C-alpha cells in the first residue's frame, strides 16, 4: 500500500491538490491510501515548508503549488514501480 499525504489548509490551491490527488488515485485503482494533513505540527514533523504539498510514503515530492492529475499520476506510478 502506498501512502499519499496531502498537506494543506483550506486554501484554494490546497483544496485543488487534494481533489487532484483523489482523482489520480481513482484513475490508477487500488493500492493507495490518501491522508489529508492539515495540522501545523504534522507539517513541521514532515519538513513541509510550503503548502500545498504532497508526500509519497513519507517523502515530500512537491510543495508550493497544486500539481495537476497527470503530474500526480506520474509520481504515483513511479512510486508503485519502485515499491516492487
């Protein structure tokens, strides 16, 4: 199971990133767990300095902008291939 963490508040970019992550996961199928991380302490613990941010299996992969669905899918496919 690959864990995808979406860090952000309720800002427009954060909401967009979460929606795009959920859409990408839905398109790719099973094997992913999405977690919304909105508490400041959670962000600090993971080294997030800009929001929105996305982490895959605990590693921050992008921050400061809302990735689009194809960008997220590429990250997830890469993570899934690396997990084999």
